[in-house]
């Protein structure tokens, strides 16, 4: 399990750059950033080294940020890495709310999954032979 | 033979005599039959039997919307239940609504008042009146209907909604007079044009009697150009009757008050002083011959003025200018009265949102669009788009059932709604921007 930072951002000019600058000033290093956008607003999801400090810095900069618990699974960085993982979840009857992936060194990728019951999914995946990432 | 229209050109002294006699009766009727007025006059030391002139009326205390609310539902009625034929209610949730009662006589004068719009448009039995104000507790639908029947028109009770059907009926039945809100008239015009219909050729409209919401002169010209007819503004409110208290004639230069049924004063809303003709202020109405729910010096909260001088049409009834806003925060959305406090009441039932909000009024095409911007509370888990959308839908549904008007709910970035030092700016009206 890792902690992801979620930020609610208005679709307005300069908001995302303000967000990244606030994190930079707080010395937070990001591993991944994705945006789920709607016509009115965006949800920015960040994986970083210091989630608690990140939230604090963002709030101080006038942004609304929360910490969300997500599952981060290490998969081999090769074709079919994610497909195998999703089939495993499927077979276990576990649904994911959303997910995203990023590659890191050593031929491995990390798949981040938002699920309802983080603990149950973590245990099920470990039992199925998966290794969970421990970034923060 | 005497016609009901004759009163419209009666010498003004004659109207004043009718008003004085009627106002005296109304005050005594209120004092003797409505406990609220009995207490009000006793407390104020106002003698209801001492009114000798219309000027004496200035000594009577005002009646407010709150007074009517406090006496919900029937305590403002001056006649026994047996004599009431109909009830109407101003829009609003229970407890906020104000109730109007109508005896047979009241319904008759209502029809007479609205029929004047038809007469002003030189209309009558040859006309087909198409009514697409909502029928129901809202006074628009039935008020226009009674007017159509009274003027002898073939009256089509379409009620609101189902625009394509409205257009079909209007074309196939050859409607000549259209009664609805101005924004809906524009929507009808635009939809007809989009359907490949040329309203100027394919419709037989001559006049539109439009009210229940404010509209600009440009909007009127636009409407007249599209539909090839003449637009007459109609004013009214449930608290004194409904539409027909005042209606424009073809001169389109102010709305003729139905002075044989209503006595109007313009006051300074701050001091309560009566203002001379020509000066803008709050319209105050006393009913002259209303039986069921008479009111004395009712503060309408509508800002207008008495237009000095006589109208070129030759009718003697004084005119009020087109409305110039309100003294309170009431919004009129697609003809429905909405108070920001009603929206607040609904918001308070959701702990996922904070108490900061802003109402944005815009116009899409020609229909009012209301957007309610809300900020999530710090403990609201906004991580999933689905959760935010669900919350928006839930609030929207509750607003719809509470206010009878569709409001778009938008969850916005926390702290993005401007905090003001003094009175919060709760409403941003951008409806005039595109006109």
C-alpha cells in the first residue's frame, strides 16, 4: 500500500503550475502524476516521496489536497505485464476504480490501483505471488 | 350597450371614486375578518373607520410577504371556506409559500384584468389564445386562461413543456395570441426555426402577453422580429391576484394598472414615504374589491415608477414602468420565484459541502440556466470523479424537488468562491450579458 496525493483543481490557467511549484518549494519529489479531467475540474493524482509534507505544502499554497491509500504493484516491464495483473484481479472478482502505471529502473514497472478495500486486495495479490511496491 | 372595456377609458375621477369606496371597504373588511389586520391596526393605533380619502391610506401600516407567510395557509382569508373557489400559491417550499384565495367574484375580476391584455391587442372572440404558462398552483396558467375565456377567445390550455407539440398546435390551430414567459416564447421561436418552420409565415400570432420574469427591450425586439407579433408585458403577483395587475397596451410605453381593482402607491423602500409620480421606488398595492384575500398596502418588493401623463392610447388608467429589479434577493428563474435561502436550506442537508456557495445565472439560447457552485468540505473524499458526480446529482435532485426548478450543481475547487469582507456576493447574474 502506498499513499497517493489527490488534488482538486479548477480547470483554470496556471493552476497546475502553481501546484508543481508548491511541491518543488517543499522539496517533494514526484514519481508519477496523472490528471483525470472533466469539463469543470481536474483531479490530479500524485505519487511522491513525502505525501504528508506534500499535502501540507499544497494546503498552504491554497490548494485542496488529500491523501488516498492505493495499491502499488510491481510488475515486470514487458508486454503483458499489466494484462497478467488485471486477469489475476478479474479471477479474484476484484474491481478497480481507476489505475495508472509508470516505469522505473531495473526492468520493472509499478501499477497503481485504486480499490475499495486496499488491505484485502494487497493480501490477495501477495498471495498470488505479486510484490507490492513500498515507495513512501 | 355597456361593455366591460368602458371602464378603461372612464374619467380618472371616476376611477378614484371607485378606489376610495373600495379601499375603505377593504380596510374595514380586513380589520373585521382577518385577525392579523385587527391586531396590526390596534397596535399601530390606526382607525380603519376613519379613512376619508385615498391620502388617508398613508396612515395604514404596510403588509409584507413575511406577514402572509406567518399566516399560512388560511389565516389571511377574509371569507369563510364555503366561499373560496380556488387556491393559488407562490412558488416556494412549504412555510415560505404565500397563499392566495379566490371567491367566484375574485376569479371573475381576475379574468377581467387579464382579458384587458387581449383587449389592448384589439383581440376578442376571433382570437385563439395559446396558453403555455404552467397550469397549477402557479398563477400564470389559469390567470391567462380566465382572461382568454373572459375576452371570448378560443382558449387552448397547453400548459408548459413539450415544445414540439406546442409548435405543432400553434401551427395547426392557428393560435393568434401567445401567453407564456418571454424566455419560453423565445425558446418556442428558436425551436420552430430549427424545425424548418418560419414563424412569421407559418404561425398566425398577432400578440404575445408575456410576463413572470423581466426582459429587456432588445429581447422584446428580437422576439417580435422572430415571431412577427407584438409583445405586451404583463405584471402580477400571487399576493394580490396573479398576472393582470398591470398590462401594456400596444403603445408599449408602460403597463396600465387595473385601477378599478388595485390602488397603487410608490414608496421609498427605506423610509416608507410615498414618492411622487415619475420617481422610482417600491410598488405598494391595496386591493380595491378582492374578497377572499384582500391586502392593504402590500409591499411587492418590485421597483418601478408611475409614468406621469396620459397614454397615447387614450385609456385613463395610470401606467407603471417596466420593472427595474427588486428590493430583496428573490430570483425569478424561468418564471419561478427562488430565494437564495431556499437553496441554502437544501445545501445544509449535505455535510459533504461547505456553506460557501455562489449562484450563477446565465442564459443558454434564451432559457435561464442556474448553476450553483459549491465547495467540498475538508473531509469530503473527492479522490474519485464518480463520487463528485454522484454528490452533484444528489444535490441537484433535492433542489429540483424543493424548488421545482432545475439547477445545475457544480463542485468547485475549495476556497475558489470569493470571500468578501461585507455582504457575500451570492448571486452573479450574467443573463443580461448576451442581450
